[in-house]
C-alpha cells in the first residue's frame, strides 16, 4: 500500500518474488498510455511525449516508471490505473523522490 506522504512512487520492473518483469518495454508502454494526463490537459502533439506525471526511467539495471502524486489529484482514475497495473502484475512499488541530475563538474 502507498501512503500519501511521498511526492512520487516508483513502480519497479521487479516482481515481489525478484523476477524481472516482461516485456522489456513495459515502462515505455505504460508511460505512453498515460501521456494524455498532464498539467494543463492535452494539447496538440502531447501524445508524442511522456507526461511529466508518469515518466519511464532506468535505475541501475531496473526499468521503472516514476509516477507523481499530482496525477492522483488531477485524475484519480488514471492514478488507480497505474497503481492497479503494479498490483495486478505483482510489481514492487517504492515511495521516493526523483532528484535532478547534478550539474556537470567544470
């Protein structure tokens, strides 16, 4: 269960029993489905980029989808969809905060 304290949750491509989730492009597919949910709503061409509320990424060697909690406030059904996806596929979900990359050293 996810609490309401974290700003973001990470859906990890690892099942509860430690297996890698397949297919290998699951994170991109999930984020693609969620691309229409974004601050300010959809606009022309918004289907061509990921929503800032649902971003696929890789942490180490693990595919993840970072889901911002603002999605829950904007569209609760979309939030339920991604959380149910994680639950139905037995994926690990971690509360965290995605930090920006540090600036390059000079």
